């Protein structure tokens, strides 16, 4: 069952969209603020996002931009007041798959959501077959699993998974706390830099033989952190017939 996350601070609109999608056999998570959205993302990724621009908390366009940069799941913007062409162009340029102005018909909304989700299936299938091998570990992007031959699978939260991917995409490079905060989808107003320190500690406890004396994720004092190992990427290409 495909999972759609609906973020809208208007209770009536949120309930209407969520209820309709549930009737169409989607699994729906509904939130009313950016804080609730971030909390959900730290636990689970969705197959599509419906984000209203008047969402409470963080600027919704910043959320759209971050989601588009860190996931291939389509992002649908909804808005009742920002309906000018310039608003739509900005939203689409920041990574939204579609921009729907309120009020809208539910059947049209469903058709556009399904079209956006179909449009992401092919590119995602190619990218998500990727696997990273490092220090006896294998991270599968498609299955979202971390495993080592002698330990089996190690569970990662969505935030830990995103943080690890950020390191794997830039091995032996010092990454700033700001970059890691953005990559792991930690809300920038929550706990500042110290939130990354806690996340790195959690990841070290899962990766390192001795977390108190880390050899994989090293601290660059005053700057950030670095993954200090070689990384091999397996794209696992498939031939088209």
C-alpha cells in the first residue's frame, strides 16, 4: 500500500484530503505543522507528499526544496492564496512535482497525484538499486537496509539512514554540521549543532566496534565530521528489453 503524507494546518482540508485518499486505498499520514512533519520523517519515509504552503512552522517552500533534494518521492504543493504564476514557477523550480490551487476537485487531485507518482517510478528504480559497500558494511538504497556478514541487518531510523547516505556520498571529506543537519532532515530550529552530535553518536553506536574511540566517523573539531574509509558503489544496472 502506497504511503502519502498530507501536511496542512487547515483541519477541514486535511481531513477531506486524507479521508479521500484512504478511500482510494492509500495509507495516509496527516500532520498539521512542520514540526509534526519532521517527527514523522525521522521515523518513516513516504511515497508522496502533499504540502500546503500555509503550513505552520518552517517555510513550506524550504520543506519542498529539502524533500526534493533528498528523496525521489513526488511533492505536491497546495495553496489557496499563493496562486500567481510566479508562485507556481517558484514552487516547481524548487522541486515540486505539481502545484494545485485551492479549491480543487478531489478526482482531479487524485489523477494529478497518481500521474506524479508514476512519473517518479522509472528514475527511482534506477537510482534506488544502488548499494554502498564500506568497512564490511552494505547499505541498500532500495531495501533501505544496513547489513554486515557477521551481524546481519542493523535497523536505522529514517534520520540515521539519511545521515549515513550523506557520509557515503562524500567519503573522506569533512562535512559541516549545517550540511549534515540538512541531509538528515533535522529541523534547523530544534537543537542547533548539538542535535547532529547526538545523531552521529547514535550512528557510531551502530557502525563502530568501539563507539568511544571511533575509526569510521571521525570528528573534525570545530567543523563537522568525516567518514574515514573507502566506499564502493554498486549501481546494479539492468538491461532493458
